[in-house]
C-alpha cells in the first residue's frame, strides 16, 4: 500500500532567476528533483545531475515537457574528474554558473558495530567529499563572476542523530554543516553565499511508495506542524536562499522540519501534561 503525496497551496512569493544557470546534484528523484523543478519554474536554466543517467533523463524529460529549461547529466559526485568535466561542459555551453545545490546523498542503515570501514567511507565520500568536490569545481567560475549561490542539503540528523539512517550519515551531515560554514567564510569576499538547508523527515515519492497511512500518521505525530515536509517545502527554502531576499545570509543551516527539533515529546503529550498539572 502507498500513500499520496499532497500538494502545497500555490506559492505566492515570486523569485526571478531568469538568466541564471543552476546545477543540482542527485536531481533524478525526490528532493533534488523538486529543487530542480522549483529553480526552473523561477526562470533558471537547470542541469539535473545524477549518478543514475536513466533516472536523470526521465526526470529532466518530464520537466522539459512542463515547459521548464531542464537538461539531464550523469555524474558521480565522488569522481573529481567527472565532476570537473561536467562543470566545464556546463560553463562552456551556458557561459556561466550561478547556483550549485549539493543534494546527492546516500544513507546507511546499520548499527555502528555492524558497519564496515568501507561502508563508513562510502557515505562520507558521497555526502561530504561530493559537496567538497562540486563546490571546489564551481569556485573559479563563480569567483570570476563575483557572484554565486551554493546550497548544501544537510539534515536535522546533523544536529541530533538520524533515526532512519546510520552513524555515518549523521557524521557526514554534521560535517557538511561545518564545511558549509568554512566555505561560506572563504567564498564570501568573492560575492559567493553558501548556506545549508536541513530537511526533517520528508515525504518523497519513494517514501510514499513504501509508507502506510499508519506509519505516516505515527511519524507525523512527532512534527508540531502536523505533517511531514514535502520536497516542495525544501525547494521553497532553497529558492529563498538563492534569491536576493537572502542577500546577507552566509554559513547558515536552516531547519525545514515543521518544528520537529524543538521539543522532546509530541505536542499531544505536551499539552496533555499541562492539563494534568
Ligand atoms: N527524504 C528525507 O526524509 C530527508 C531528510 C533529511 C535530509 N534529506 C537529504 O535530502 C537530500 C535528498 O534526499 P532524498 O530523500 O530525495 O534522497 P533520494 O535517495 O531519493 O535521492 C538521492 C539522489 O542522489 C543520487 N545519488 C546518490 N549517490 C550519488 C552520487 N555518488 N553522485 C550523484 N548522484 C548520486 C541518487 O541516485 C538519487 O537520485 C539528501 O541530501 C538527503 O540526505 C532527506
């Protein structure tokens, strides 16, 4: 059984990215696909890159059919040569690169005791070294232009622990927030703003395909706002961060989790306790 992914009310704010060029990694599905759609809908020319060439092509074709300027590219974010070649091609084709969204990531699920050193390294490689390699590769172009926006997709796991993924994931996302701050500091004088978005549990189509109403309701109980985040929620915060509304933001990590990190219990239990005392 699967659940439906609801739609958010239409966006009232207008962000204009026309003339800008964006690269989103891990954009073949899920949150990355939502971000690619949102940036393109705001007028950017978007390259949706993913390890899985076919998935990226199908998604880009779907967005192109909606009239959006999205093309697909295959890339492994851990492959320095491949990342450099992709960004070189992208800049040669478009003459610029304004926005990079480091979204690609993997998740392990084992306990620390059961995790092999290779599994640990692989998560760190994709989730932390990947954003380093992609950011390093875009810096010369953005620095020459005196403008750039880099958004790293972290996780609320970076601030506590991951409930669904493993310790390597938690460590990689905490590292990514540290990298965000350091890169923000070094890149700021060149006019490049670097920030992170930390999604809480997000209802992607993959999760919807395996979730049941019951498991979903149980997870929603832990979110004060009463629902899981949607890829579009994450996209809207990315849109804010790459827009002129966020002009003075640097090195920040914004939780998009409906308040999940704020409390210890679900809100029902919280109010119940106050009624008793
Ligand atoms: N879904 C959630 O609940 C949630 C919560 C917190 C944070 N996040 C973060 O949001 C981002 C997207 O999550 P999602 O749920 O959409 O994930 P997902 O697994 O559905 O999508 C990730 C994409 O990254 C691609 N990818 C994996 N390794 C790659 C590599 N080496 N090179 C290039 N692409 C690669 C995959 O092929 C996939 O298309 C991730 O950074 C994730 O850690 C997600």
